[in-house]
């Protein structure tokens, strides 16, 4: 699943640039939980079932969603238990597309829904824009950063290409680089993925702000970046992303 580390238990907040730090010239942004959230679980199950030619009653869909969330959802909660047969795929899920698909379809298959092809259909929802909901502040924040000349990269632990999401949402032109773990062979919190992002943007880490929602994102500190950790938020609800503009010294667009 996209960006799998558990949210930190400490209070969320920012590592603000001190008086000796240089101005922010680039912002690195996590994807899942920072720019977008997966669709509501009930809708996820209904859509997947419909693609299999099955119409579920609301109560059955809700019950299935609860069980599937416990098993582990791509873009959702970590599984309560990873079966031994899936352990290797789980460990490599953010490095190889086959491992990502295999891990999450395997977890879904541990829930007997009685619907042929259901596990694959559930996984397919994470690959399409319709399976995600951008946060309310995503578009205006990205637009303001672009207007101010601040370079932007999306840095994500993920096993599939998220560029089609940004194309569908009309946001692709606001992103200068995508740094995806399965493409670069590094996962957050490894400082290497953050250094790669800074290199792709041509900006010194000391002039870069990393924004995410997990302890893995906070690993950017080891690369020399400042860090803002946002609180988790459900799909469609504000998550405080606009605070990026204050830290970057960018005026909000009206």
C-alpha cells in the first residue's frame, strides 16, 4: 500500500527552518495521506463487487469492508497479521509491482466474499483515479507553490504508478518530479530516496521541506531537509496541507 509506516504517536508538527536555514526552494510531498486518500471503505467494496457483476446489499458491504480492513487494504490500515505465505511479497511490496499486487490480493483472498475475482477487483480500485479522493487543499496548495516558483516532487513508498491520478485530476502540470520507491529502489525513511528527489529537482536538501503524515516521511531529516508532519484525515476532509505555504513563505492564492 502506498506509504505504509504507522502514524507517529507524538504530536504532529513541523521542524521549522531556524534563523540560519536557507529559504525553502523545493517541497517534497508524500502521496497517500498527504495529497490524497483512498475512497471510503464501503464505496470501495461496492465498486469492486459491481465490477464483478454483483450488487451487494448495504449491510453485507459494510460487513465485508470491516473484514477486509482488518485483513489489510492497499492505501488503508496495515494488516493485523500477514500470513507466512505472503511474508516475502509483503516485505517487497513497495519495491516491485508484482509484490504489491500479490501482497494485497493475497490479503483480500483471506476474506471469503463468495464473489469470483473479487480480490483482484478490490486491488484494481487502488490503480485508478476513481479509487482516490484528493484532499481539499491539494490543488490550491500545489497551484500556489507553482506560482511562487517553488519546485515540487511527490515522494511515495508505492508499488505502482500514480502519475495517471494527477493527470486525471488536472494536477500533473504542477508536479516537477515523481520519486516512487518501486522506480528508484529506495523506500522512506531511507535518506537515499529524499536525496534522489532533491537531486531530481536540482535543489539542496537544506533548502527543501518534506511534507508527509508518517514517521517514514520524517526520515527526511537525516537527509538535511526540514519536515512537516500532518495529522491523518479521512477522504474529503481538510488535513492542514495549506500550512506548507506558510513554511515556504508563499502567499495563499485568492
